[in-house]
C-alpha cells in the first residue's frame, strides 16, 4: 500500500503552511467586507479548520481506495458531498459561536454560494494532489517489484547454470584427465570424450522437454563412468531397469541430483567400496525409480525430511504434479533408498 | 624431507606423485584415502609437509587438521570454488585449485621451501584452522579424538557445550568429550538457528531445552531433555526469549 503524503514531516509542514496562508487570506477578505477582525479571524479559523479536516479525510480515504474506472465521477461526487457537508456544518456552527454582529448571519447566508465554490475547489485540489501522489507511489512500487522479480529471475538462471555445470565435478574430472595424460593417454582421451558427451547432453536438455527413461539412463551412465574413473575401485554401479519402462518419459535432469546425492553420501560417509543401485519399475501409469547407496549408521547425521540436495527435486515434483508424496526416502540396514515416482501424463 | 598425500581420488594422488618427481629430496612416505588414514599416517611419520584434499570420506581435511596436536605444513589441493578458499587463503602455505599445472605446483613447493621458519609455519596452520570455521560450509558435527579413536558427534547429539580452561566440553547422551577450541569458534561454526550461547561459558542446543526456571537473583537455568541443567545469564536469557519468541 502506498504511503500517505502526511507520513512525511516535509508534507505536514507544507500542508500546515498552506493552510495558514489560506486562513490568513480568508480573514483578510472578510475584513475587507467590513467585518470586525475578531469575527473575520474566528470565521476563518473555524471554516478552514473544518476544510482542512475534510482535505485530510479525503486524502487518507484515497490512500485505501482509488477506483479504476469512472474516476472523475467518483472524485466529483466526493468533492460535492464533502463541500456540502462542510457548508451545512458552517451554516449551523458559525452563528452559534459568532453572536457579536447582528448583520453577520445575513452576510453568512449571502456568502454561502461563494464558500461552497471555494470549498469545492479546495477539496478538489486536494483530491488531485493526492491522486497524483498515490499513482506516483504505485508506479514506484511496481517498478521496484519488477526490478526485484528480474533480479530473482537472473539469480535463478545463474544458479541453474551453475548447477548444470557442476563445477566441483567438472574440475575434479579435469584433474583426473590431467593425471591420466601422463600415465595412460588412451584413457585420458576416452575420459575427455565421455566428459564432452556428458556436458553436451546436459546443455541440450531443456526444462520443458521430457525425455525417455532410456535417454536419461544413458546420460546417467556417462556420468557414472566418469565418476568411476575418479574414484577408481571404490565405486561400482548397478542399473536395473525393466525393459518395458524404457520408453516412459520423465522430466530431464530429475534423476541426476538423486544419483549425485547417493554418490556423495555413499562415498563420503564410508571408506569402503560403494555400490550405487538404480532400479526402474513401471506400475499403473507410474514410473518408479529408486536409487540406493550404503551409509554408515554410526556417523551419518540423521537427515530430516528428504535430506540435503533433495529439496530441489521435491520442489520440482511439486511444481510439475502438485503432489508432495512423489519423493520418499528411507534408511535401513545401512542402505539409504531414495524413491521417486513419476506419473505418466498422457 | 617427508611428505604424505591425502586425497580420496587415486588419480589426483598420482598426479601429485608425478609432479613431485621434480623434487627428488621430497619423499612420499604414505598415501592416504581419507582423513582417518591421514591422521594415523601423520601421527606416525611426522611429515614436514602434507598435500591435503578438503572433501574426503568421513572427516574432511579441516577436521583432520583440527585433530592433530602438531599440524605439519599444509598445501591444499582442492576443486573448491575460489570464494570458499578465500577464507583460508591468507594462512595456508598455498592451495592448488584442481586441475593445476606442474609450474603452479612447483611454485607452491618452492614457497614452502623458502619458508624456513618452521614455527612460523605451524602458527600459520593454526591460524588457518581458526579462519576455516568462517568458511561458508557450516559444521553439522564435531569431530573429537579419544586416545587414538576418532568420534564423530552429529549435530542432534550435541546437548550443550561448556568452556573449561583452554578446552570445550562437548556434552552428548554418551558423555562429555574435550575439544581444544574456544566458545567463539563454535559460535561461528555451529548453526546459529539451533545453538545459542546462553552464558559466558555455556552454549546449548535450543531443541534440547524442556524448560527454563529462575535461579537465584537475575539468572536462570535451562533444563534439558536428559535432565542436565545449564546456567543461563541475564543476557543469555534475553537471547533465549527472543529466539523462542516469548
């Protein structure tokens, strides 16, 4: 919501200054029309106090509601209404307070149309200023919102790129290649080619294009081959997919974080050989993939919910299917299992 | 001159081994796959220099260094992003960002050779450990040594910490363990959402509190799930109230 202009001290000072000048002018005019100056000042103070209150009221009111359509009509009605009420109150109140001059009541009645005009214009002027002020505030806010949204989008994009490239994996792999060049150039060459295929596959994947399980598993195999070169004898993998699941489709790069997580968890939590098991089964209109890794129940920090690294997958599944039950994890017998279910949309 | 290579990737070690051929007077006395092996080897051989990876099984490079009474000179070999390494840039002899060249490697070793003053080196390594706690990776566990055994205390098992001279006593359901660190170290390294320093000498895990009772004038005592009582100072109580939203 926009800030009221009266929230700023500067504007309160302007408003008060303007009001004083206006009240002074008002009493000067009355004095000119041969009223005593006490009467002139009293009249001016009361009329302008009420007018000021009306201005403040309409300005605050506009802070909460400004119509989108028929604005002129809306504002016009408010101005008429307020100046009418203001005039009625004046007509009743002023003679009660000012009793000194007998001719005053007559003068008041004669001056009512002029007063009405001035009140209407003053309130109208306040409405205009307020509307200008609030639209400017709205615009500023929407610009800010837009800038924020763009910044967020940029950050998300950068984060995605960073994720896709997986610098840690990439640099460690390059380091392995560097080591192989000296001792086993043939293997170095093979690893460079695998790495290129993997990176190309990663870059090719688009957010909105689903891929078949076969394609995704092929991509994962490349990744696992590279990891096996890095970790040598410690890492072995088993992929077991029912052949009829092969053509089923899934969102791209959904399995990758699960497997990465399993490798990280498996390799960094134990010191022995690690077998990562990937299984794919198809149930009624559902593709089920499980990823298993061993862990050490003695030292593993029991992970709440779905654990680290998996929250992104969870979120993605929710955005795609509006379901939170598609990613499950459980640990038993020193084996940690992550199970992901992908509904097959037809 | 003795050195030990500690890295969980065999190829990464073989690269360092290859590069080290340019320095025939430096002998590799052992190669280790993880921090446990590293710890044992360093204690046994007392090397002059170690090449250490950061991300390793069980305990990482920093945790391993923490457990050494007399850490040797260290050259880190890591694929960590540069920003992460900034934190300890000033103190390690050098760090080699994987992949690195023979020239870059030589520079690091020469730098070490030029730093003759060993006392200076050890001071550097210790300063490094202090700053390592401010690295972006927060700790979710504490690694302690009991005799020759290493124990990893995961975050949920940490009940509270008590300062005791130059040591911190880490209280767990299985008893208390000593760690030569300061309170402010743990204030930096443990998750501030879960751990709060409630007293000059005490820090506790918020989730372990069952109730807080007044205790003498101006102070309180927090009673944990296992019945332990932890003193809470006046400012600690104010912090607790804020965190618990009282």
